[in-house]
């Protein structure tokens, strides 16, 4: 395949990855890695490197918009980033030793989990009470609901912290944002309002990915000929996506389409992993 | 809530939003410029990434990336842009740390510094390993 065709295919695929990634808050890696490995037969290490770069672009591009809206909780993000960056570092080191077959299968499993997570009904719950630890860490905050600032609390900080550690390892190992795990930690375990969870997750994904990207960058996993079209496509997609989310919450058909696509891709990844084609 | 410092969370949100936007804009501009050089010179070449071979030697270290960038090597310019993109969220943590210092929030200044230390350790270990 010629360089120009290779570049164009990646730009288009990455655009959709960025769009879906920012709409669902799950990052763009779940499409980038299968596109590169299954369709373009790129070595999975290059795919992980390219994906990580795309994850940083998606997160930063969309986070810039959300932070200004005042929805992102910077303190929650910062506190949990201790866990995600430490995890991401561990994951990047592990990636060198874990056989690619296992990486492909694990990738498929995490994808299916993300698809299920995205289908769950997201009730916007607001926790009123705050534990002493939450007060000490100043994790509670306010966010705009119909133009009014509403106060919310946070629960199970320890549980959330350890889930974030795990999310970091997965992110570093697979080169994805692992936004589904981050949203799980914040929305389901820490009982943070959904809108705050998704935007804060997006905010954290960039720093988490940067912690493992510095390892990948130096090991030659990030190839500029792959990273260039990935990052351009993803960013354009993320910009489109963030404009849609700020205006309206994601609709039902979008979640279903996303879940179906992701499940099909996961099966492909697991199959190719098991048969040793990756 | 208790402190009435001049520097507030909303100011920090503003600055962080600005850094993320600026960092992405600058790094993407560099990546696109490099991409134009690369495609213009090598558009018709065959691309094959089936087997992992690392990256070409002329972009093998930060110093080589800068040298090759000055020689207008497309791939080197892209790699420089990507390095800037990776630096963007790190810079965001640095500025958050400064913001927390200005807010006189000791706890979160410490937390920001811990996050930075983890990234620095990752950076150093990555080079050795």
C-alpha cells in the first residue's frame, strides 16, 4: 500500500474514532487499534503507540471545552490521577513482557465491557452527604444543571482510587484511555453525577496516557508515519463530538450503534488473538 | 470555600482550558507541517508496518529529532509535534500545581507534585528499559 493511501484510510478511521470517543467519553483507542491491526496489518506495538497519541489528542481537545463549561471537577481529577498515572506506568512496563496474543484478547474483553457499560442507563444521581475524608480532600463540588449550580458529594473514595489504579494499568498496557473503567469508578463507585464523571474522566485520560506515552515514545513504539494521520483524524473527530455533547446528551440509538460495533470488533480481536494472527 | 484567595478555581479552569487548547493547536500545526513534507516526498513509497522495527535512527533520540527537524525531515517534524502533544497534559499538571500554590491549597499542591513525580519516574525508567 502506498504511503498516501495508508495515510488517508487512517485519517478517515481516526475521525470516527475521535467522534465516538468524545461522544461516549470512552476515548478513541477502541477503534484505532483494531483498524490498524485488523484492517491495515500494522504490528500491535505500533498500533498501541499510535492509539496512545490519539488518546492524548482526544482528551485534551474535548477537555479544553468541558473545563471552560465548569463541569469538570479538577480536584477529583487531580487526586485520582495519582492512581491512574502510577497504573499507566506499570502497564507500559508490563506491555514489554506480555505476549501480543494476550494483549489482543485482553483488549477484546475490555472492549466488550465498555460496550455493556455504555448501554447502562445513566441516572443523574446527586449525593448530598459528604464523609470526613471527602471533606478533607475537598472532592465535593458544584456543577450547572439547567443554568443553576447544584452541589454534589462523593462516596467510597478508597474503592474509586483502586479502580483508577486498575484503569491506569489497562490504559498503559493496551494504549487506550480506558474511559469506561474511569467512568465506572466515578459514576458507579464514587456516586459522582454522570456529567461530572464523563467530563472528569476525559480530563484525566490525557495525563494518564502521557505517563505511559513517555515510555512508549522512547522505546520506538510511536512511529510518526502512523501517529500523524491518527492524531489529525482523531482531533477533528473529537472537536465535532465535543460540540454535540455540550449541546445535547447522547441519544439512545447512538449508544446501541456503538455497542454493536464495539462487540463485533472485540470478537474479531479475541479471535485473531487466540489464533495467533496478532 | 473558607479561603478568599484572589486566585480562584474558575481562574484555574480558564487557564487549564487555555493550555490544553494552545498545546493541541501548536502540536497539531507542527504535525501537519511535518505531514505535508513527509507526504510530498514519500507519498508514493510503500508503507509496511507489519513487523515491529522500532523507529528510524534519525529520530532515535530527542537530540536527533531536533537535528533532523532543522534539516526539514518530515518524520522528524511530526515526531517533534507528537512530543509537544504528549507534553500538553503534563504542562497542564504543572500549571494546576502553580494554581494550587496561588490558592494556598497545600494538599492539592502536594497531590499535583506527586502526579508530576510519577510521570518523571516513568520518563527516566522508559529510557533505561
